[in-house]
């Protein structure tokens, strides 16, 4: 386990030296700052696990620094205030603002060490609770008792014990994100964060800030890499990453450090990267759309996630799981899939894989009634999917998949909104409610995409 990193901020050299020696003897890593400016620079370069902060300093007092740091909720560290001239009102003000505790000078060695230990234990428990909550909330085990799924879980458990980067390949909807979570939850990093990044959803002009963070007006905004420090960063559909971010990520994976946008300090990160792709990265490299060096760094171990049609014996178990899931999470009425319906669905091609099955279960529970789900209901719900021609092992991609990402996103949004607008008879109010987009934003979106919604009424 890494040593706890403590920052000591005090304008008195003797106190800085004494605290550094005492804390280092207790096996903590310590950095010291003699004033507010140095403290800000140290804090921007690396987030401490704990800060010991003097109140009275010549350039900037500790209360001002405390307010500044604790306002940055994303990356706040616990702060223990120290002072030899503080009044009761000052101590109360510090704790009201969010300081963990207050120590009077001259410092009691015993009280100092106990307070530091308790503060760090509090931080550790909070992180463990967050990690536990994430594991409980997420689906943590790929479902299925088939030989192919048993083998896949065994491979994932073995890979989880090592820090090697893993590339997950497979069709859309086959469970790549869930497998990434399973790898994380079976790794020594399980108590750390799991940060899931939909690479294609990040606008190119914001990509650098999203991944690497920024420094602006003295404030630090942590990027995805810092948020994943000590845990796992999952890059979903990594082939969609734009070129400049590929170059910067390549540098991070090689050096384990980077600089924020607008910052000059090198930030060290300890992150395991798991990536996924529906595309052939070999082909993307040959076509010059993906950097060869980055491909080699990400592809230390490849894990292929099979499409649902290759383990269709697991469909009954998946159906039961998602019925229970929606009954528990969304309080929908319980309904049962009879054996005849299960058999029919076992022979359905599932072009959308597990995601399609999950959506089907949700539709049937919301729209249907009665304890048993009928075969006619299933066929109506599947609709045109029943007549889609089988493909040669891959999902038929829409024609806009060949367009640049920005144009493809616009095409998809336009098709999606026009489909639902027709479905709701041109009613923007009903469309807003159905897709969960606030009406003012929806009107702007419809106008920007050139959708003549008034003509559809």
C-alpha cells in the first residue's frame, strides 16, 4: 500500500522541520510549504491525503486557503488547522468552513499523531464506502452458466490479479463495459475508482480538458486520468478517440505523468487502463486512423467478448436476471417468460446482443400486463428485428458509421428525433417527456438539426 501523502503549511521553519521529521518517522510521505503561494503550487501538482495548515501566515492566511481548497469539492483533501494565537471564534470558524480538526500550538506530539491517524482513517473509510457502493450498484458478474461464459469469467479473474492493460473486443451490446467492471472488481484496485469513459461521446474540442483536466485562475479541475488515480480507467470504443488525444494518452501511458491544460506541473498518476472496441484496431492502424504505438500499449492482453448468439443457452438466465433487475430497481410488476417463449428467444439472432435483450425485457414489463409474457407480445415488441437478414457474424452497421464522428452523431440524432416525433404525432411536449430532454433544449436541438416539427402535427 502506498504511503499517505501529507502537506505541511507553516511559515515557521522550526515547526515545518519538526513536523516533517515526526511524520516521516511515522512512515508518511511529507511535503512542506512556507507560504500560501508554495502551498497552492504543491496542491496543484499533487493532491495530498491530508493537509496540516497554519492559520497566521504573512502572505495569505490559512482560513483563505481553507475556503479555496474546500470549495473545490471534486478534489478536497481533509485539513487540520494549527495556530498558537487563535481565539475560540477562529477555531469555530475553521471547523464551520469544513476543517477536520483544530490543533493549538505548542503542539502536543501525542494529540498530533492521533488526530492525523483519525483523519487519514476517515479518508480511507470514505473511499472504501464509495468503492463498495459502486460495486453493489453495478452489475459485477457476467451472467451465464455456458462453457464459454465460465471460461471467460475464469480468464477475467486471472487477468484481474495483474496490472496488465486489457483490450476487450466484441460487437456493440455484448457486455464489454460489464466485463471491464468485473476485471476491476477482481483486482487489487477494487477499492479505487472505476471511471467509465464513452470516448466517442466527448466533443473533440473538449477532449484534452476531459482527459487531462485544466488549471484556471488558480483552481484545479481534475480530468478523467486524475479521477481514476489508484483505480481503473475504462476507455469504451477507444477507436473513436481523436488524434491529438491519442498522442497525449500515449505519452501518459509511457511516462505515467502529464500536465493539465493551462498548467505546467507534471502530475503523476497510477491508473490501470482497460479499453474496448467494436472495430478492428488492426485495420484502423493500417488506415492511419489509430496510432500504432498506442495500439501496442493498450493491447497487452486481448479478451474477446462473444456475441449472445454464441452462448444462447444463457438466454433463460439473462431473462430472469433482467426481470428481477427491473422489478427491484424500477418497481415494475413481475412477469414471467414461459418455456415456449424462452425457446423462441433462444433461436432469435440478437443483432443487438445483451443490450437488445435488456431493452426487450424492460419494454415488455412496462407495456404489458398479466403474469405471463406471451409469444405474440414478444413478436410485436421485436417488430422489424424479426425480418432483418442475418449477417456474417457482425451487426449490420448503418451507413452513417462511415462518416466522421460529428456528422454521424448529427445523422443519428436527427433520425432518432424524427422517429420519436412521428411516434408521438408531432407533439414536442410528449417527445420531451419520452426521451428525457428539457423542452427548451429540445426546441433548440430540433431547430439546429433542421427538423420541421410544426409540420408533423
